[in-house]
C-alpha cells in the first residue's frame, strides 16, 4: 500500500472495506445492463453514465495491473481520447455535461441536477489513475443511490421528486466534507503523498508514454512541450530550474523569513515540464525541502466559484464545460452547508497542523500561449443567487482565515515563473528562448533603475496615471505619508524573486482620495478575455464597472462580478505598480502575443492595478526592506487595517492584476505636496532621469 493510499484510508475502517465497497458498486453497475426505466430519456442517461463509470473502472485496472507498460503511445492516446471525447467542443452540444443539452432533455430542474452529477463523476478519471479508491467507492455509491431512487419510483410509474434527488447530492457533499477536505489539505502539505512526484522522478522522461500515467487529458501541447524540454542540454535545464528555485529561496531571504524551519515546498506545474521539475526537486532537496505535488480535479462541492484549477494538470478538454459548472454548488449552498465546509476546513487543519507548519508555500510554473478562451453565457447553467453569492464570498474569507492559522502566511513564501506552450504558434521555440532570456535578465541593472523610480515616487503625495489613444484611463492614486524619507519607502523594489521575471515597483495605496477610471481596451485575466474593461473607483474602492464582451450591459456586469469581484459588492485597490520590463513588452509585440501573456509577465509591461487584497495580506505586521535598507511602510490600507478587530472584513481572498500596456499609456506623473510634479512615463516612454536604459529595447 502506498503512502498516498494510507492517507486516504484513514477516512474509512481500512483498505479492504473500501475495496469491497468499490467492487460491490462495480458489480451493481454490471447488473444494470439488464434493467431499463420506462422513461426513455432517464434510461438513456443512466445507461450512458453507467458505461462511462465502467470505462473508468477498466482504466483503473489498466493503470495498476501492468497493462499500461505494455501499451503503445497510439493506444494510450486513443484510450485518453475516449475518456474525454464526450465533452470535447465538437461533441459538447449533445453531451449531458452541457447544461443546455441536459435541460432540453430533462427540463430545468433535473437537467441542471443530472448535468452537475455527471460533471462530478467525470473527476473520477484521474482518481482511477491515481488509485484513489476512497473517491472511486463513494462516487459510485452516489450514482447508484440516485439511480436507485429513479428505479424505485419507476416501479410505481412515477418520476422521483426533484427534492429527494437533490438531497442525495446535498448529503453526499455534506457527509463527506471532512474526508474530502482532509484529503485535499494533506495533498498540499504532506510530502508523503507521492503519486505525481513518483512519476516525475522515476519515469523515463524520454518515453513520452509517461504523460498518460497522470490520467489527465493530454494533447500535442503537453507532448511537444516535453519533446522540447528533452531537446535542451543539461546546462539549459539547470538554468531554467535554478532560476525558478533560486526565486523561491530568495523570496524568503528578501523578506527576512527563515527558510530553515520549513521542510516542504508545493510544486505546481502543467504536464510536459517534468524534466525541468525533476531538476527543481533536486535543487529544493539540496536546501532541505521536500516537494508536494498533486492533481486537484474540479468538484461541484469545492466552493471555489471559479473555473480555474490548482495543483498540477494537463490540458482542459473544454474550458466552456468547466465554466458552465463553476457555480453548481448553488444547487446545495445554504448556511448549514457553509458551516459544514468551514468545520471540515478546521478539521483538516487540525489533522495536519504539524505538516502545515513545515510547509513553505508554492513554487508555480505557469504556461501561456494556449488558444484564447472567451466564455459564452449559458443561461441553462446553475447560477448563484444574490444571497448565495454573499455566502460564498463570506466562506472564501472565513476559509482563508482558517487556513492561515495552520499555513501561516507571514512565515511562508512562494515563487512563480511562466513559459510558453506550442499552441502559441510556429515561433514557439523562438518565443521559448526569448522567455528564458526575459526570465534571466540582470536583476542588478533593474534594481538600480527601479530605485530611481522609487526615489521619485517617494517624494509624492499622489500619482496621476492617464491613458492615451483609445485608452481613457484617468486615475489618481494616493500614497502613504513617509515620516522619515531617509529610512522609509512606499514602494517595493521587485527583482527576480517570488515574481519572475524582474521588473516592477509596487505599493499598497491609501484608499481615501484614490479615484478615477481604469480602462484597458483588451486584457486576459485568469484565462478569460475582457474587451474594453472599465472600472471606476471612489475612495480606492470599485464603484462601477463594465465591459463590451456581450450584447447587454447586464451580462458584462455579471461576467466582471463573477470573475474579478468574485461576487463581492466592491473591492479595494490592493496594489498599484509600475512595470519596467520593456524587453518583455517588445518580445510580445514582435511575435504578436501580447494577448497571450500571463499576468505574471504582462504586469511587468506597464503600470497595473490589483483589486482585492494587498500584496502583503496576512503579513502586514512583518517588516519588509528594500535592497537599499529602507523599510517598506505601505503594507496596509484602511480595509486591511481592520484585521485586528474585524478580520472577516479585512480580506477578500482574491487579488487580480490589471495592466495598461505602454502603448496605451499617456503619462505617469508624481505630484508632490507643494503641487510640483515629476513625470516618470510620457507617451509610453520612460522620461525620468536615470531610466533611459528602459527605452532601449523599444528603440531597437
């Protein structure tokens, strides 16, 4: 029995009990072949899902009985495609995973509920490959219980009451809340959970069949990424991995945190980067850190309200599928459910509190260049009510406070780096090389130039930011008062540590008096595109917002509320920053990939504003210093200052950066208390004395 299995089996009376429960469920699925409901539409659904679950079981056995090792690359590719083909875009209009199709077949109530059930069951693919017998057993029991209610009612010539079926899913999510949360928390902080790491460290990475061992959807993106990394020399791989892990180490050093008290680091990455990750694991182990790696499939009970995923993963077979189901928890969300989920979070923290204290934080490899995704509004999808939106927002805040009691923010750090994937186009290899160059720029050069920008900003009372051309940004950002300018500063001099690449200075503004309009003509945020995104601020908080993605203003507002405000009524400006990485900006224009850059790089290519928590959330009382020795005093704002008296009102559990590119930037001007001014950027170029070097990439 693996270490991973031991963790799971803590939740039951033992391995044999789980195996027996699972075997009985599979046997029951088999016997369903001879049974049929009188209502053909429900009969088709249950037999289709039954066939899917039997296919999952067949893959479970295939992955663990030695059959995988005998399969060819083509056989694995075909098997992988069969598992995911039902929800691929070309098949989605006739998939039970599509709420619109399900509603057209079953009506509004059962359509949404049965589509949500199918969405939940599809997460079992990765569970099968990982050998997660607990998840497999309880999910099959869920399906059979729902089927049993339909079969029982059918004997009386009836359809079961909707509420009876809904309650089965409700109690499944509630009854197993602790087990699921304990399991996911263990994966994050406990290095004994080893499924993903075992593949990364032990597989023959030149035999690309290993990619299919994860159970995730695998496309040419993952295969060609792995092929490209295999083509690099050991020296090149070492350069990539060392830049990444040094960023993690320096993140602790720059903030005065003791990395020696930590024993684990979380490794998050897209499949295909295993060769780099293997070297990164060795680098971290050399400084005393083991790694945690995990797959975290989406669940209707996750309470995220988001279509994004954490952990490590392959391709998204259909992003619209994930987007359509991101609010399925609305089928069950009430105050009792929220309370149960918070109790589960507390229980998980208590169970793994010793491991949690040793967890140093995540090291993340992001990717960019994937085919852009603009979600379509699906009126048949489940949507949170206004009351549920508040419940979910409150839950996110309360849950983050609980997690912070065990994984203490002021003691941990992180690092993030990004690389392109082959979907970016024919220039993939050239863009990859350019990205390596961007990620390894001379941070000492930037540190000196950025200090000149900070010296100018620290003379100001506020900063004015204006757009040009089609961009009508007009913002006034208030700065904290410096009592001793020889020892204090408002802005952090950000070099290549936690946020790779180098290139920004940032602060947490004073909210009172911060006002105006932030506008970008087009931007991708967390994988979603926003056209003509406009946000208005009053006293540093969002007062109105709009975009032109949809036919109606109402749809645009809902899109922004769901995915930027995360259903909070308003959010403050948590960060104002000036990006200085003109090299990245020029590369983006040269290869026409500005719309595909991740925010990690995009935020360095112009000024940006983050709405939500500050960059120092949960660490406001930890003093941070710039390389010149000055203390960064702007770690707070009027809302985060409530943390000591009203912690549930101090944080929002979100932080979204919105960047204005240089070619849409008219000016950034510092205004001093006496009314005098100094301009840092005018018409997209740096004009402050000592920053001329930053213009050279644009001039070349």
